[in-house]
C-alpha cells in the first residue's frame, strides 16, 4: 500500500498562514496533540466497557518524548488507533472541512485559540513548530494493517503501510529551525505542567530520580537509594472530578496546595460545584484571604474542559467580583478553543455565570447561619469580596444583604437590618433621616469620633478600598431614609441636626469680627470660615470637608466614574465655635495677640486631621514653644 495525494482544500497553501498567524501561541500545539492522544485512550476504554473491544487494554499511558539530535518530538498513545482510510477521512478531509472559511476569516480573529478549534485545525497546529509531521498508527480493529502518513506542510501527503505493531498512534514532529526551543526538557515540562497536569489519562515525560528506602545502616538508621521512575506529569483524578461526599477537608486543602504551591495562606473555605443540568459544570472555588488591595492577578481561577486546561482568563465566565476567588472550573460545554466573542455571546456561559453567583451566595449564607462567630472572625478577609459583589451584581446583593456585616468602632458586628434597628431611633435628624456615621481612619479621626460618641451615637468603620462606594450602597439599600456621613464631614450638631439648637453667645457684630480675624489669620482660599453656636465644651475650631464633595472625589480616585470631581481642588469648612471661651478671649485681645491665637487654634484643628505639614508644621511648633 502506497499512495500520494492532495489534501482537499480549494485555496492557496494554508500551512504558511497557520505558522505565521499562530506563531505567538505556538506552544498550544502540545496541548492539542496530547489532548488528542488522551481522547483516543479514553475511546478504547469506552469501547472496552461497552464490550465492543475484547482485547487487553494494557497500559494506556500517553508518552511525550523528544530527540534533540534528530530534532523530533513524538506523542504516543495506546488508544483506538486509525486505519489508512480513517487517516484519510479524519486528517485529510474533516480537519480541513472549514479550510476555505478559515482563509476568509483568519484576519478577523483575535487570537490563535479562536482559529484552531473553530475550524477543526487542532492536529494541524503541529505545523506551527514542525516542517514535517508523520503519523504511525494501528487500529484496534481485528485484522487492521498499520498505516503511515506523512506531510511536509504543503497540501500534498503520502500514505503507506506503517511499522507500528501495537494498537495506538505515534505523532512525530520534525521540528523546524525556528522552533528548536521546544527540543528542551525544561520547556516541554513547562508546557505539559500548564496544559496537561490534570488530564484523565497518565502522561509520561521521561523519567525522574526518586529516593526510596533501602533498609538500615550498621547503626540502625534508615538508608535510601536513588531510583529512576516514570515521570508522570499529571494527577488523573483531581479533587473536582470526585463527589463532594468522597472528600474531607484535608483533601480540599491538599488540592489547594497542589494548585497554588507558593501560597503562604490556607483558604478560608471553599465551594464544590457539581451540576449536570441544564449544563455540565464541576469545580472547586476557594475563598482566599483577601488583603485590602485589589490584587486579583496573583492566583487566578483556572478554566478546564474535560480536565484540559484552557485559560486562566475567565472574566466572561465568572462574574467579575468572583475574580477574587481561586480554584478550578471545568465544563465540557465550553469548547477547548474559545474566543472572547464566543464567551460573551454563548448562552451556556451566561447560565454558568448566574449559577456560580447563586452558589457562592448560598454558601456564604449557609456558613453565616451555621457559625456566625466564625463568619465574623473571617469578615475582614472576605468583606472586600462581598462588598465588591454587592456593588456590581444585584442578584448577589439581594442574597448578601442577609449576611453582609457592618462593624463599629467597638468591634461589634451587625447585619444591615440589625444596624438599622440599632440606630433608627437615636441617630435621626429633624427631617426624619436616619444617619449612619462612619470613620475611614479611626486613629486619625479620633477627635471627631469622641465628639460623636459623647452624644450617644454609634460610629461604623468603613476603611476598605470600596467603602466610599459602599457608603452610597447603604444609603440606597440600607433602609428607608438612610444617610451615611463620615464623622469629619461636619461638626457633630450638623451631622445629625436636631430641632433644638444652641444659642450663640456672640452678638452679630462680634460674630462678624471673629470671622474676619480668623479669615485674616488663616488666609487660605480653600478654607471657608463660619462662626456657629456649638456647645462650650466642643473644640474651638473644627476643619471639615463636605460629605458629598469628598465622596465624589474619593470615587474619582478609585475609578468610580466621577472623573470631573477628581479635578476639583479640595475645599474645607472652618467652623469657629462662638460659644468657646477661647473665641471670647481672641475678641478681647489685641489685634496681634488675637491673630496669633486664631492661627494657633486653626493649626491645632489641622493637626488633629493630619493636614498640618511641611513649613506650616514647623512654624506651628516654633510658635507653640514661644507661647509656652
């Protein structure tokens, strides 16, 4: 048997296009060829289980070998194999059934993955790195004759009787000059560990040296010997392929360490996904300890299709807020070769996205109800992730309202409903608004917090990177007529205005004079001075920034779509307490002494807010020493 032929494509030579266009992604050739070998191995197991193959299965391990001298890479399996006719059908015809369309479409494609799977070119990805590819195959069928196929990257091929004596297939790549990087043990190991580490059939890549017990020495101490053993690069039964009932906590933790060997922390908890209708999805998602930074790049969620690694760019499959999680999701309903445009349009992907959101919310609610104390202890580690979800996904927010916690400066925790009930009768202003007071820096704003607590009010701690946005969420969803104000947004009597007001001890003329003295002493355009009637025990001068403006500017910094506000200068309000003895003293002093005292009181207010810096701070210290 010997035959020469031409691959039936009615267009120019396709191989240079494959090589040129897919060059940057050329490592995926190994994923495609090893996946094909694994598929062939699984098919013979399936035929055996159905009674359609009576022979011995034997060792189904897939072998990957390379020969630096011969410049070859060989992928071997003991799967179903192919006859000459099957090679002609599957390799020459079906693989190129979409070739004409490929030639028309490849310029529009965004990445190599989009092209390879979509046009059935998985096998032909071999020509990205090889200038000649051979197939040696022997079918499992009784009386089958071994077949040999060879192609040099043109549309011509040769097929003849092969030399293989065992069932299965060898794919031999004659590596081209531009791709000799792949004739390297470390490089091939890297690719196999990336794409094949959880394939369901063992994949062997040479051997490795292991240390094994070898009796005892004369002193009775254990001896060891070095032994060469098969280097099996994959775990064929990773945790996510097993039923949750088969696994213990230590199994989940061991798998986490297998996924992320360099992680310093263990996960807080995890969710095992297992659904087969209306789509197939398995996986394990881990909740890591999330620091107060939006670091979602370090350890990503990995996407697999039938245990073949596809990508860790899962943005369109997993809701954005869940990108803070780690772990694995596996769905055969997501093709091995995917493009972003496919993911965005696919109905299964949208269903998977919704399912994962619901599953995560249900798991968090379950943990909260089962052990609230444990949940509260972990709140700092998961609050960023939960708030991100509530701000970005309405369906998640609906469920999260039941387990999202608010923590106050006394380190007490409340659900949204509990906190509303706690403050609704106390922290209510003259217009019936319920005011949530919060701090984003308890140590820096201690003076304001102390003033607020003296009134019997409670103060929340909202100091995370998303909490400026979350304050707005509380106003919308926290309960009827809720307002959120930072403790340093105004003096305490203005934060929650009551019907009763303090009487100003100064006359209108004295009030005007005090305003002028402070304006002159401060002499800053960004500081607006006003004299107000506060309690005599309150501070003589307070520096505050309007809640709305400050919040808009904070949102602009965190990319909240408020860019215009980010360009505006900071403007502060200087509230002079007209009922404080110091103000009366300033009015009764000489012009020079009054100005000095006014400047000192203002600088103290700045100092309490961390706003006194540089030359102004130096001047303040010098002036303070002189006054002492």
